[in-house]
C-alpha cells in the first residue's frame, strides 16, 4: 500500500529540539491536519516534509522508498504554501501564475482553471500590488493546482481568507485528493476536510531530548 | 531549458517594470566618474592617464551597489524557497539570475562607458579595448557578487556586508581590466590581458554557481 510515512522524526532548530519521536502515515488521497500551540513545530514539520530542512533523526518514506537520500526527487512531488505568498507586486496575477506554471512545465489551460477556482479571473490583468492581503493569499493558493505535484503542504492557508474563499480552498483540496493527491495542513482555524487524520504536535514535545542529540 | 528561460524572462520583466532601479545604477556610475575631475583638477593629461582606472573602479562600485537585490527580494517574499523546491537545479537558478542581473546592470554600464571615456579625453583608439575588457570583466563581477548576495541572506545590514565579502575577490578583474586599456594606450597589445580576463570569466562561470547555490540552500533552511 502506498504510504507517505514518517518514523521517529526529530527536528532541531537553533540547538533546541522542536519535536521528537514523531511518526505518521498518510495514504494516497489522504489528508492530515497539524494542530498544536504556537511554537510546537507545525511550520518546521511542513518545511521538513518539503525537504527544505533535514530531520536530526528518524526517517521519511515515500511508498517505501527513503526520501532523505533523494531529496531533489522528493522536492518535485511537493507543492508548498508557506507563510509568505511569493507574489511579485509589479506583475499581473496572470503573469505571476504563468511564471510558476512555466517553471513547472504546466499547460496554460491550468492557469485559467486555477484563476477561476479562486475567483480571480476578473483580476487577472491587475498588477498584484493592488491586491488586498486576502486576495494575495488566494493568488498564492491558485499556484497549488498549477502543477501535478502529488503532495500539498499548506501552512496556515486560510489566513486572511473570507468564507467563500475558504470553501473554494476546501473544494480544491477535495479535487486534489480525488485524484490521489495528499494534503497536509497546519492550521488554527476550522477547515472542513473529509476523513482527515489529525496530528497534534503537542504530543511530541522536544524537551529532554536536547542533550542526547547534541552530543 | 524552457524553465530556465522562464526564470530569466521573469527577472528581466521585473527589471523592466522597475526601470528606476537599473537607471539609478547607471546614474551613479556617471555621477561618481564625473566627480573625480573636481577632486584631482581638470588637467587633460592627468585625466587621460587616470581615465581607465576611474571608469573601472566606478563600474565596480556601481555593480556592488546593485548586488543586494539579486536574491534578497526573492528571499523576502518567499519565492526563493519555492525556487529551491522547484524543478530547476539551484546552480541553474543562480546562472539565470546572474544573467538577468548582468543584462540589467553590466550591459547598461558598458553602454554608458564611452560617455565617461569622452569626459576623460581617453584616446578613441583604446575605446574598443575598454569596452571589450568590460564585456569580459563585468560578468565576472556579477558572478562573484552572486556568491556574496547569497551569503548575506538572513543577515542584518546585508547591503553593507556584500562589498566586504566581494570587493577583495574583484581586485584581479580590476587589475587586468585597467592593464588591458593601459596596454592599448601604450600600443603594447592588450590581447594577453583580455585573454586572462576571459579565463577569469570561464573559471568563475564554472565555480561560482556551486558556491552561490550552496549559500541559497543554507538560507532557506
């Protein structure tokens, strides 16, 4: 069975263990919600799963194959949405999306579909500097379905979104999962995800493992 | 290849939409070069003598001034981590950004250089050599600068740090760039100096992308 798996993951940031002994398994089409108080390592875990930072211990497996030995390969599976929107203010919305689509070799039809999904079609020719914070977030979200990346990693995707946009996001996630895609979301807000597992980072405290891993 | 050109194209488009940034570099170049005669006096022979050196040094300073922007904007708005996750190897990302940087700073400086040469009463016969030496030398400055620009990401006051990191590395380019023009002025043949500049370009083209890419990966960690 195909599984995106983490075993006994440990994450060190600045010499301090953020979490330790963290394990999970996410099947194709699955969704996972990351919860936990501020500073419990939700963002760190997402960056770790994206391959931006390396775990200090434990292993990551994609369909049984180790991820950490082939990080370049893994990074191409990932569509990542961080705290920052990566929007260029002087480019129009369509140009912003066209760049990321061109980089990933995606067809231009996907750009129109992505704009439509997040109700940005009317704004397509507007320079992104004129957008509100919520609209910028929608533009960042519209980047996700551009490529066929099977793993979506979303860090607080609903920040600044109105109710209709949050629904559009839930629909986009559902469509992605219907095609066998996986989603991992870190959020404080309520996001309607059918049959989602929940991983509470508060259950994997980092304290106490510091010395063991530093020495 | 398409992805690479997409990145170059986006950076050029960004520079084109923010023309003031590129124009400022050229204006800085012309102004600083124009200020020297006020300091050393308007004696034509002296100006013709120091002309090549002044042009090269001010061009170098102008490039340094523009380096901070190379990766910083992408780093601050989150584009850089997406580029790291993207399909392009980081070394190629660096090369694309360096090419766009050179096209928007090095090339305009070369276009402006004849104006300064005229100002300094430089022998027109040496002008082709001056432009050729800049054509070979300024890309080296962009390449070396990219390493510095990558290393300062995440540091406070990075813009001040870049010259400290990059300036010492650029001295050979300065020496051979000026020597080429001086040789042409003395009818000694500038070819060896230009060949050395060409060698520097090839060496930095081969080595700096790896260094800068490592710095960028470190920055997004």
